[in-house]
C-alpha cells in the first residue's frame, strides 16, 4: 500500500468512525494533500527515527493512568482524583472526564474535541486550524490525523478559579496517536490549563502535538505544557497563540523527556497593549536531542513580551534553544526581553542558545541575555565551607537557578514538586 493510500485510509477511518461534519472532512483531506506535497524540512535529523504516516493498526492496548505525575496539580484541600477538572486519554481511549459542577454552570466547556465539533460547531469551526496553519509537513500531518483532541471554552467575563487539566498517556508505539488542543478564552475571561503528555514505551513511537490558543480582549490565559516521554519517542510540537487587545497570555513548557523532539511556541500579538510571557524549562538526560523555538510576533502598539529559558542538561543531552522577538513596522512602544540560561551538569552535555531580535520599528525597547556553564565552583565551595554537604549545596544552587521560572509558572507549587522529583530520580545531585 502506497503512502498516499495509507493517508486516505486513515482519514476515512477517522471521519467515518467519529461521524464528523463535512467541513471537518474537507479540512482533513486538504491537510493530507498538503502533507504529501511538502518536503520534510526539520532542524533535527529524523532519518533514523520513525516518523510520518503509519499503516492502520488494530485496536490499542489499554494502559492504566499514571496518576503520580498529575498529583502535584490536585487541589490542596483534598487530593481526590474526582476533584480535578480533567480530561485524560490513555492510548486512544478516554479514561477520565470530569468538570466541576460550579465551573460547568458558568458555561465553561472542557470536552473531547471530536465530540465538540458535532455538539458545539459554532464555537469550534471559527477557530480550529486558524492559529496553527498548514505551513510545514508536520502541522499538515496533524491537521489530517489528529485524534486525541481537547476543547476548552471560557465564556465572557468568567474566571475559572482552579486549573483545568488535560493529559495524554501512552504505552503503544507507532505513529497514529496525535493530540490536539483548542482553547478559546472570550473577552474578560481567565483560565489556567495544565496539559501533559507521558509515555512508557517498549517500541519506538512518533507524535505530532498541536495547540491553538485564542485570547480575546482583556482575557488572561495561563497554559502549561508538560512532557515526559522516554527515549523511544520522537515528538514534534507546535503551539500558537493569537492575543488580542489588552489580553495576557502565559505559555510555559516543561520538557522532562529523554527522546528526540522539536517544539515551537509562537505568540502573535495583534492586539494593542497585549502581554505575552513565554517560559521554557528543559531537564534533559540520556541521549535526548531537543530543538525548540519560542517566538513572539509584535503587531499591535504598546505590546510587551518576555521569553525565558532555563535548562538542566546531564549525560549526553543536547539542546538548541532559539528565542525570537519579531517586531513589525508600526508596533510602536514595544518592550521585548529575552533570557536564555543553561546549566550543564555533565561535561558531555551540550547546549546552543540562540537569541534573535528582528526589528522593523524604531520606537521600541529590547534586550537579551544568554549563558551556558557548569555549577559555579566558587559558590559550591562557599556553601560546603559553611557546613552544607555537597548534595545539599548542589541542590540549593540548582533550585536557585530555576527559581525565577518556577515561581512564576502556572500552578507553581506543582512544578516545583515535579522538578524536585526529577533531581532526585536522575541522580544529578551526587
């Protein structure tokens, strides 16, 4: 069977099984045609990794929930599973779906995207595929084959007090499980969403994850992406936010995986007075290869953006981190900052921070900073000379290095707990 035939068969299976409307069928077929016509141009060399179209397979094996990674984001008052507003996928099965009654009464939607396209077409159709366009081979593949979708909608002036959660867990290899997130925050609303991907694999796997965020005037959106895939995973992620007047969007990405990945976060600030915070934290180990880009595009007047990266790399992990502030002509009063800092915890780890400023307007303020290095030996000696054991001294320096990011992160206490567990588990404090 040719790849062209495989793609058409996969799209046919999806549209038929899910009884999708005609407009979505057309979108999938157009995306598939785009995928087939584009070359696979990627910063990473994927020639030795499984990627692209995979032949249809029989039913998935079920897998249990890995609740331990989710626990830090539970309400502190009582950590029962049912108290978290969440949607959980295990392989291609939906294993949990709960939305707090008070939140639902205010019109907030947390739903399976495949169901939402039928039940809420007027809320989904104007936005689906309008932020992440079919600009490369992999976004086109996602547009054709996404199947584990989450839809979040917040009505005007509604403020969601506790974080919503969306989780994708995986134990099967191959390349037919592709998550997609669509979040729409109406004018004056506020929401926090924790979205995570976790895998424990016996065979190689491939995934394209896509997220689209629409922040209407005066909306506040906090979105955290957590990724903990193992070395068998090849992951490509594209997240794009469209930010309107006086809206504020915070995108936080935590990468704790050990495989090969390419990630791109883009915020388009068309609205005057909008603010965007892009934060990325990498804790790389093994032979991880990660290439990611965080970009802000300033179009409106008097917009602000901040891009920050913190990375802890050990063993043979490699990271290329690009920070791009793009200021278009007419974006007067823009204030854009970048900060990329990498801590190498092993002499074999490597990092390449690449700050970039693209400025087509004169009335702006911009600054950037980048650094790569090991733990400062003078500070380590100072702490040990005052009675701290080496392990405690290393942990104190590492936590102080990460503190600026973790303190500002969505659901910050949970992020700190996860980072502490990673430090203990990976043995970087020895």
